[in-house]
C-alpha cells in the first residue's frame, strides 16, 4: 500500500533531509586519500548527532554503521572499516539518512578521491544524469515505470549497466515503504504518480555488467566482474506540478 504524505509530514521530512543534504555537501572535504571508511562514518555520525536527529541506518536490520560506504566495485551497503583506507583514484559512494520526529530522509552521492580515471569520472557523471532523466517523469499522470525506463535508457545509451538487484523505494515513517522504484523496465507500467507520494530514487549504475554478489559480511554488494559502480539518490516528493527534491 502506497502511503501518501500530508503537507505537515512532508515538512518534517524536509527537516530530516536538510541535515542529510548538508552532510553530503561537506563530504568532498572529508573523503580523501589516506583516511579510512570508518573515519568517514565517524564524521557522518558526529554531524547527525550534533543536529539532534538520529542516524537512519545504524542498527537498521542489524546494519552496524551510520553510512553505507562503498568503494570502487562495491555497489551499495559497504560496511565502514578502520582497515579500508581510501587511495588516490578511488570512487566512494556514501549513502546516509536521518530520522526527524519519526520520519526518514535518504540520499547518496559518489565522490572522487583525487584525480580518477576517465571511465570513473564519466560513470559518476552519467549516474547523476540518470537520476535527473528519471526526475523528468516525477509528475502526476506518469506511471512509476516511466521513471525507471528513463533511468535505464540514459545509462545504457552511455554504455553502462543498471544494477537490477537493488531498487529505490517509498519513504516516510519507515525507511522502506511501497512502492519499489526499479531503475530499469518498460514504460507505462505500475502505479500512476500522484501528489503526496515520497520516493527515494536511486540509480545504481555499473561500468560493466549489472550482476552483483553479496560479500561474506552479508551486506556489501559488489559487481561480479569487478567493474566500477556509482550511486546517486535523493528523496523526492511528487507535487501537483514540479517534483520537490528534499535532499538537494
């Protein structure tokens, strides 16, 4: 069941999203060669706690950290570690969220560690573009798969692949609500978008094949062919007209 949000609920989600957004904006100064992914997570937790909000991910279904930090071929759900040291040329996806008055926000970005390869740079750019291609259809009257199809079309036109095993989702009082929002599919299918829907739309794009495997920690998903992966996500409100981006 898709739960539509009232204007009051959306404003609370905006409070949560404002903290998530500010952390994402600060991370380019934090994500650098020589620090560990645990250092990045510690920064995220400190910023969330200072805001008076709660980390959305820590303890969620047993996840041990405040942010999912995925490096290079890791697609999503990377567990921060003191042993994982970032190096020049890495790309790092950071996925995080906050809870404000019982409501969630969720967003992700992929960052460059210093100068990266041409392929990595293009992958990050195209993944962000995929989000905005999908956003064009986040208006009343379109169907959910119109968003999905636009994302897939843009990724594949650039020679990249859309990860199938992980999708976006509705969000509100729960981190994951209906509907699921795949990043691929035929247009003209699924529920029609209506005002009050709040969606976490999150293209996860691979430079190689889309198949992924989960590591022995039961969380971290990486590409089977070891190709680079990037992730870009925002919390989006469907309105009567233009979509409202809470985390951008």
